[in-house]
C-alpha cells in the first residue's frame, strides 16, 4: 500500500479539546502526517505552547475558542477556522468530560454536563463542520468514543450512555452524509491514562487488576492512537464509514485471567 494514502499534506484538521491529553497527541499525529491544525479550547491561552509545538513541526496551527456546550460558540469556532484556512477537511470530535459517581448519586446537573459535552456537543460540532464539507464533496469526521461505547462500567452511567450514543450517532451520520463523500467513524480508545482518570492509576492494585484483564497486559500509551487517527483521517480509509475502531489492547474481548487459566 503506497505511503501516499496516509499523507495528509494540504489537509486541514479541526481537533476539539486540545488543551491537554489525548487531543494533543492526536493533533501531533495528524500534524506529523502533514495536516495543518485548527486547535480549540474554551480558553485559547491554554493552547499557546501546543500551537508553538505544531508550528515547530513545520505545520500551521490556528487557535480558536470553542465551548462545545454552547451552540453559538460552535458556529463561531467553525466559521473562524474555515475562514482562516479556506477549508476543514478533517474533524476530530475529541472534547469530552466525565463524572464518576455511583448511579444513585448522579445529579440532574451531572447528567446534563456529561451528555451535553460528549453527545450533544459532538453532534453539533459535526453538523457545523459537515455544512462546510458538503459543498466540497469530501471530508473525514472522527468521533472519539471509548471502550464504554460497547461496554458498561459501574460508576460511569452518564459517560457510558454518552459514549454508546456516540457510536450510534456515528452510524446515523455516516448514512446521512455518505452521499456527499464524507466518512464518519468512531475511534474508541480503551484504558489510557488521562487527566480525567489519573486518580485510578495511583492505585497499584487497580492497575494490576486492569492489566490482568487486557490481553496485551498494559494500559494504552498515547502513541498507540497515532496510526488509527491518521488512518481514519486519510485516503487509506476512503471506503470505511459508520464503524467503531476499538484501540483497547483487546479488553473488549471480555477475556480475564480466570478464563485464560481454565483453557
């Protein structure tokens, strides 16, 4: 397969939630593949160092303010990025949040915070970007899901609901926008250490338990997402749409040490 299929030179990617964490790692991977970036955060001052880093790779980076819970903010951010570069070829819908509580303790506001950010925000950012892609007849939309798009975990009720919804939304939008040359896929990471779940990784017993359940015997490292994000953004995935790609070390197989020992 020619390397040119993975070349993103001349493409512009809008990546939401790039003030830290996996959003930055995915942005770096796209930039290394040749893409220029529209990077976003609610506070653009948090993007200054990342912008310099992308520019040091020889790519252009444009920082815009974006609150995915605010419809007007979404419209302004997408319009600003499109005006700056003249196109948006790739969208990575990464911005998200979580609330960890037993189901009996989840409040109305907890539910709304997670669903409005992870699901409603994903839809309306995709909608705004798709409106710029449709006249061009092409585009790549990558919604960031989670292993909780296919698995349920205690204490993560709203988050699991939002990520399961992201998977279903991805299939619907793929059907909606496929005739316009736009692919829509869901990239679903497994257990990666992020600011949202850092406290869990401070418990050695929990980490041991987690690794025991992962066939590859380790949590994900940020670079484990590089190939998948570039693949879904590139021409190499031109005939793939409506799919959920799990990058999870195999934990979604449901395997455990006990079942392995019994075989």
